[in-house]
C-alpha cells in the first residue's frame, strides 16, 4: 500500500498527514506524539479518531503540522486523521460523523477593529 496524504486545518494550523499500514508509530514534526504535545489532553484530541474507530496499532502515521499553537495542531491532526481513516476503511464513516470528527471547526480569531483596543473591548468611557 502506498503512502496516502491528507490535510486537516484548525484556526491557523495546517496538518499534512501521511498514513500507511504498520505497527502504530505516530510521528509529529519528527518527534513522537508524546514529545510534541506537552499535555495528555492534546494527545487525546489528536488521537481521538483512531481511538473511536478502534484501529489503534494498525497504521503508521507521520504528520507535518505548521502554523498556530499546540491546540490548533491537535485539532488539525484530528481532522486529517479522521479523513484518512474514513477514506481507508469501510464502515467507520458513521462512527466518525457521530463524534463530529469529519467537520472542520471554522472558528477563527476575530479581527481587531480601529478605535478599539481589541476586537470587542471598548476604551473606558468617561462622562466628565
């Protein structure tokens, strides 16, 4: 089986995921997933698609992720992995969709407006 390439995005992070049959190695930017993410919660988010489909240990996964921060990285990896598993395995689409893993999270940071210190915060009003 040839290596497949899948894309996942979250906020400003973009993950390019390569997947092939193997022993369950999970490499993110040249490091293991445990070394790349500093908390177990983010590791769980990134690995969620493989956990809910019960395909742990069946694929070798290599991810290159750029942009944003570690939370965005985890979300982007999760989407790319869900897309990959959906494409490679029959019958997992329903499980992934049920957990909301095939939908891109389109929330982005709201832009700062002129005349205000931040996106929604206003400067202090003084009557006198």
